[in-house]
C-alpha cells in the first residue's frame, strides 16, 4: 500500500439527538431527512479533519445500525422477528438489548446498491481518503436464520451465506472502482469461534462443527475481498466481541483461531479489539503475516473513562514484541454507535477519545497520522 494510516477508527459515530428525534418521533419526508443527514455528516467529516485523521467515514449516520445498508437494500428480511442473544455489560447480569437485524423469510433479492445512498455525498464533500464500512456476509446466517422459517427458503445456514456472498461480491467490486480507497468489513461473528460457550452453541444450535464453520467463514470473506481487490484500495477486517449500547456478547483471546484466521484472511489490515481483559494477550499476533498491519483497538468506545496515553504507548510497545512497530496502528476497539442508539458515552467524550488516538499515534510514530510506507 502507498500509505499507512497510523490513527484509525472503526467508522460509526454517535448520532446527534436532532437526527434521532427526526427518525423516531417526528418523521420527516425523504428530502428533509436527507438534508438533515447531509448537514450532520458534513459536521463529522469536518471534525475528523480537525482532529487530524487522514481518513474519513460518514459515521454511518444514514444507517439504523452497522448492518442496515444490507438489510435495507435487500428484500427478504422480516425485521419484526429476531434470534435472541444474551448481551452483557461489565460484571452485570445478561440484559436484553434491541436486536439489530431480522429473520430471512423469503429468497433474498437486492433492490439497490448497498452503499449507493452514501457514497455520492462522500465523493463530493470528503477531502480525506474515503473509508467505507460494510458488514461481513458471515454476520447474517447465525442471527437471521430461524429454524422452521428460514429453512423453508434456504435449506441450511451455508446456502444462505453463499447467497449473501454473491450480493456482497457484486457491490464490493463496484465500490472499489468508484473512488473508495479503504474498504472495511465488520465481522464480529468470528468471536463465536474464540468463546467456548459460543463454540458449543455452534455445535448444538447450528448443528455445525466449529472448525468447519470457521473455514467456511474465512472462505466466504475471502471471496468478498477478492471481488474488492484493486490497486490502491486498502482492504481491512474489523473483529470485535459485540457492541450494542455498551454491551457485549462474547469473550476470549484470539488464541484459538489466530493461526488460521490471520494466516488465511486476504486483507491488508486487521482491526482488533484490545481494550480490556476479555480480549486476551498480544501473543496471538505472532501469527500475523509479514507486511500486514494490525490496528490495535486499545481505546474503549464503550465507557466514558479516558485512557492514559502513557499506558497506551506502553501497550503499543508490548504489541511490537510480536508485530514490528512499523506494522502497527491505533484505534478505538469498535465503533461508538454500532446501532443508532449508540454507546453510553457523550459525544464530547467520543471526540476526546478520537483525539487521543491521533495524539498517541503522533507520539509513537511521529509526524502526521499518515506516514508513507
């Protein structure tokens, strides 16, 4: 790649109260809503530039959640139904958190480009490198396949997965040739293979061998990355353990899947969650192939407490024992608003944490947030 983004972020930002109010309580017509979205997206573009980021997203401000670009553009989802999951926050008991996707009830059919409503404004108004985020195809089968319903259309999870892959491949191929220089796939589903309780769930509920399911997930994501591969386009995958209203659903280090996952995913950049003890140690980073970048998610998007910059620098140096410092970067561990409701943190604190990312990157690597490779 021609450039290395030392200061990165996962892509989603807290929605302003005005935008949430307009969508939830005082619905506007399509033109009015678009105008309001444009105004706030321009604000977050300006803010990213002000903070010193050399890349920018629209904060996913047009989306209901990080996956809604797909579910809004593809017919076949019943958004009134959902597969239940247990979410946790810190040491609290499992708590109900709103579902972010629906159940597949009929054959999927794409009705518009997945990010076609987002890219034109970014191309016209963004002066930084455009970063576009999309959900992994692997995200949907586990949470959108309901026995007795979906299996009337797709015989199993695998058949549904590969239908989704075909839709993703088509869009990613177009996206990478339309001026987007950084494409990130968000793939929290890999956390199921790290967490023993979720590996057991794969065996008992999905009736699948976890290792075989992992192999298929990697194959599916690689098919999507291959479709997106173009000279000058950076491809990345973001791996986390759940992020919804500051809650999470999985835990465990990358150890169980590191060698296979890091060694075979065909990406340039891994954005990894490393903000607390649930993420394990840096030891699995020894399996990162030479020349690929690890973006250390050391700054929490879930809690308002600010991280100590000296501790961040120390942890970066610890990670550099496994991956050369020139192949490391820094970011928050996840987005600030994987769902429109956002995490339990203020917007001022969101920007403060992002400024901390930029300042720490400059202290560690020197110069601007982008350094020539």
